[in-house]
């Protein structure tokens, strides 16, 4: 991401200023926990239909804590997509468990449910499923598979608070689900995260791991407080970004050969942290080369376009097990470009349309 | 601690309000890191004479990260006092290493250097040393022992930022040293911590463990910002609390049979998070029974007096190795009472003297 990305106009500036003033005045910023952390937990439980929201210092750690919560232990296997956030691979390793890589859906970024049967073995203890780049995972199908095989589902909803899939909020499908409140995220406290669950057993396992005299992985009152006004506005902001994403998709379809996150089902509500785009191959250049040129041009033009994840398909087989050829994940790792969510917020202003048009023009130059 | 403890008058209210207003206005609260985390790191390095200050989500995690930084691995042994913060024992276990318990000094709370020879074996990789309850550890002697035996020193300075011992700041003696910014601590962000080191190798090991796509154990900009005005005032506040502690010691010596943290050397500067008191035995009652009565009376009188740590001497030998009979640690675990640092802040106001006098009266009832 260039440093000169557009400001995040969607952050509720006045309410955040007011709540910070309140914390400064009453000294509650200096408490281990209290009214703000409790309120945030209550709001998260209500929003995501969970009974426990354990606040954490990062989304990365939230995934590790979720894995520990569902009972993953050293020697177990955990299935995840070969294209995913790097921290998810590391979280499995941190427990001494073994990542098992499966492919993502064609021209996309989310775990392909059709790969799960081939990945399963007796050591399989959990599946991590991430909703990524504006594409909702087939979490309903994966949930059913997990239930049939008595395998725990850890849902990584770090990129999609506010989304709904299959009639339920993203973040409500996992036995334990992770949220991130990192700096540029849709809900942000600069840093932070949470694990949602409705299982007392999972909540208890997380407590045993994290409580060491004090909570080893906490979220502060300051961070909790600034999230509350964002939760008030989450539905509104989700809708604004969805409209921005729709406008971008229309641009792409008319003008470009690149592939976006695809259209969503009528009953689903997507959420856009970053808008993923899959660049095509050309007759003379592979997607990796095309991507490099697009990113260079974007940097020169100060457009908020960045690269996707590197994927895990090249990781040593000492560290993980691979299922199949992971062809789609390889393509995703080479060809993905991400448009920052801050260009998706209004969708109706001249400035936004201008940025969208310039981004599409950039892509189209390499069709 | 009763909920009705006196307010922490030492927190710099106006400067904290001003800095939070600034973060709210410029949006820097919503960044992963930036000017505030960088400034805090610079200030910590300067204050403690370190080249790296890695910010963390808690002091508890800072100790674990310090242990990982100095190279502790599964199967190693780590020596610590049998009376210490519970998280330190858990941090050793979290790495798969083995805690080795040694005794504390007589009538005190800090690791007895004389026990180290008996604790040492080939598997010894590190020693954790905490400054506790107003008593500075014999860190200079322990530093020399560690150097002679090629064992790493992890200094837990969570309770004593601002203290100096043997001509150097507490927090500057360890190969890696931990600070805590927890809710009632002398430097507070509600939650948080830091690891200080001047070894690139240690800093690098911490980075490898913590950086997983994002920092898994971060401190937010909001937390970093509110710490800066406290660092400005740290020397002043340390001196105020030292005066309060001296007044309390004089009270105790005149009126009471209980033992305080002891007098410090001329060149040392103690820091008081909580002021430790060791209750005596009587002819008819052991210290644990006396303590229970003191704590009940304190609760009834709404005096800010709490209990010490439980100690590790009863932990299963499957979890740790014990060196000697740990007699002093057993006494500390049974007989320690802690006076909250918030009564030590002025030492000259009528209200403070009144609280001190009432606390001493409470102790004295059981002499």
C-alpha cells in the first residue's frame, strides 16, 4: 500500500473523540478492564450471536486462541487453504500441530469444500476457513462437512465483520470465530481482536491458556472504547462499501479482463476490507509479471492497490502436508491484486469514481 | 484490593487528555503503529539504556517473549524464585521448559543469589529475577553469577520502572528485561508491556516468534500515547512514592512488629508499586491466620490492603524442580500483605498519614 492512500472517511471521528474524552476524564483508560471492555464483549456477543467474546491483543492471536479453544494439540492436523493469511499457518505451528494445505476455489481465495474429503485423516482436528478479499467462503457447506466428520471449525472473519452468509453473520459459523481490530480493518482499534464462541468448554480452554495471573493477550479499555461507535455504524458502512464494490465490479465487467470477487447470492451480504482482483495471463506474460507492472504503475499513480498473500504452496513438506496440486492457490498467490477498502466507501462521489476508473484503466492496460 | 481504593492521583490527567484528543483528531489511533509507538520505543530505550524496546500486549507476555528471546527452548531449565508472579512460572511452561524453584531472601520476596549454585545444572538456560513489593533484587550479584555460568538473565522490572540498583536502572540488568503497563502499574496503559534488550540476536529471536504476518502480541498507538506523559513524570512520581514509603517504614518501625521491604542502599532508588509487609507469627496464631484477620479488617475499613502471591512451593514436582526447603518462600506466601501504591504518593497530606496510621494500627492489633 502506498503511504498516500485516501483517508478512511468511514471512521466515526466525532464519536471516537467524545468517547476518548470520557475515558481521559474519568480515568477508566488506566483500568485493566471495566465498563468499556464489558460493553464491547456484550455488543460483540449480540452482533454475532455468541455467548462469549474473548477480547485479544490481535486477530492473529485470536486465531491461535480459537484453535487452542477447540482443543487442537501438538500432533494434531489442521486443514487450511493454501492461500491464506500467513499468521494462520503460524498459529497452527505455534501449537505444535501440522498444517494441511488444500486448494481454494477456482479464480478465488477461499477454501474449496470439495477438497476436504481428500485432506481428512484420523489426526484431523480442525479446519480454518477465512473469508477473503470480498469473497465469502462456502462456510455453510464446510460447517456441514465438519459436523459429519466431528472436526472443529475455526472461522476467520477478520476481514468481514458485518457480512452475512447463509442467513447468519460471518463470525457465527465457527465453533470458535476470530475477529481482528487491526489498523486498517473494518472495525479498528489500531490493534486487537476477539474470539467468538457459544461453547463453554471452548471458552474455558481459552481462559486456561490465556489467564496467567493476568490475561496474557488482552485488549485495553482504550481499544475497547473506540470500537463501540464503529459497531453502531457497522451496518451502514457495510452497505456503503457494498455499493462501492458493486460499482467497481460493473467497471471491471465492462472494461477489463480481470476477475473480481464474483457476485454474491441474493441472501448474502458481503463485506469488503480489500477488494480482490485476479489478473489474467497474457500470451507473452504470466500473471506474476503482469502484477509487478500493475503494482509499479499504481505506486507511481498513488493509487491504493497492493499485492495479495504469498500462499503456502512453496512451504517445506517438513512443515506441512499438501493435498493435490493446489493449482488455484498458486494462481491466487501469483495473480492477486488488492484494492484498499477506503476507495469503496461512497461509490457515488466523483472522486471515488475517478479512482475506480483509474484503477480499472491500470488493469486494462495489461489485458 | 477493595474497589473503593483511593484514586490514583499520580496519573497525569491533563497531558493524557491532551494526547488522546490529538490522536482522535488526526486519526492516528486507527493506525497499526506510527509516531506514538515509535516515540514510546525511543523513550524506553533512552530511559533504560537499551537498543531495542519491543512493545507487547502485556507484562506477562513480555516475560515469555524475553525467555524466547534469550533462547530458552523446550527441555531447558529456567531458575526462578519460589515466590513470584504466577505468570512467570506459566511463561516457562508455555515454552515447554522446566521451572526450577529457589528460595527468596529471608523476610523478603526476591531471589536469594546464594541458592543459584545448588540450582544450576547443564540444562540451566536462564534465570528470571523479579523486583517485588518495594524490595530490589540483588540483581548485581545475580548478573555476575549468570555471566560466570553463561546463563541468560531475564529481569522482571514490571513492578519497578523508575528504580535504580547498583548504579543502573532496574530493567537494564537483564539480557532481556520485562516491563508491564497493566492497569494499576506505575506506568499504565490499562494493558501492555515491553521487552528491553541491547542484543540484536535476542531482538531478532523475538521478532521471529512474534511476527506472523502481523505482530501477534502488539501494543496499540492509543496505549503507547498515554504512556509518554507518564514517562515525563516518572522520576518525580518515583520520588513521591519513595517518600511515602519512608513515612510508612517509620510508622512500622515505631509502632509495629511487622517487617517492611527493608532499607535500601544509599546509591539505590527503590520504586513502589505495592508496599510489601511480612506479618509476624504470634504464640497462638500462624501468619496465615493473622493475615486473614488483617485482610478482613482492612476490607471492613475500606483500606487498600491486599494479599501477596501464593508462591509455587506447593506445585507438583511433575511441573517443576525444587531446590532446598524453600522456607523463606513459604513464609512469604503465607505472611505477605501488600499496601497499594496509591497511598504512597504524597506522604505529606493529612489524608495519607491518616490512611497509613490506620493500616499500621491494623497490623499492630495482631503483634
